[in-house]
C-alpha cells in the first residue's frame, strides 16, 4: 500500500480546538524531561483509554515502537507487529485520522480481525522530521471509550512534537 499526506482529509471543524495550554505545556515538558515514553504517559493521563502508542510503518507491517499502558503490564504480543492491511492504522494513513468509540459497531472495520477486540481507537498520522509518513499516534482500549475534542487536539499536538524525538 502506498500512502501520502496528500490524501489526508481534514478533521471536521467541530473536532478541532486548541488544546488546553496546561496540557500542552505538560506534554512539551514531558518530552524535554523524559522523552517519548514520558510524553505518552502524560498524554494518556487526559483520556480514559488504557493504551497510547506509536505504530511505525515498515513495508506492509506496522511495528509498535512505543506504548504506554495505564496498568503497566507487558505489551500484548499481538500488538508488537501488526499487518498493515488488517490494522485500523491504515485508515489513519489513508484519510488523515480515524476515530471510533466502538469498533464492533463500525462497519468500516469489517475487514479487520481486531474489530471488536480492540474496542476503541482514536488515531492521527505521525510524520518524521522530513515531513514523510512515519506511522500513527493513537489511544486505544479493549473497552468502549470516547475522546473529547480537547484531548483529540492534544493527540494532534503531540503528533506535531514527536518528529524531532523519533
């Protein structure tokens, strides 16, 4: 599959808000003091989702390079490497975002073996420092979760800071 930032759709205006300045300051400070892992932890603190992660493109695969788990457990083996064509990330890479509170009820995911297993997924594209697609930044959970407009803005803010840390 070939992806290009030229295919991205813009997020609906109703979902675009400036992230709260206290949150952006905390995320930026986390990058400075603790790098990617600390920034994921701080970003994840604003959502109910159990996981926040980075999935990097590697040919027809996505490799989970960083993940924060609220429960502090070992990364699920099934999420270490995901086949791109089975992933939710492919929608992010094709359209520029993907938001679903309940994958079991989302017909766009009928192709995926992860539908109904990973129940909620909210992701944005991640570019490298050359402006090329690197992968995705997302929040996800095994139970239904939603994301507020403010936290969606924080997710996008974090994605814009990440390239210099990859």
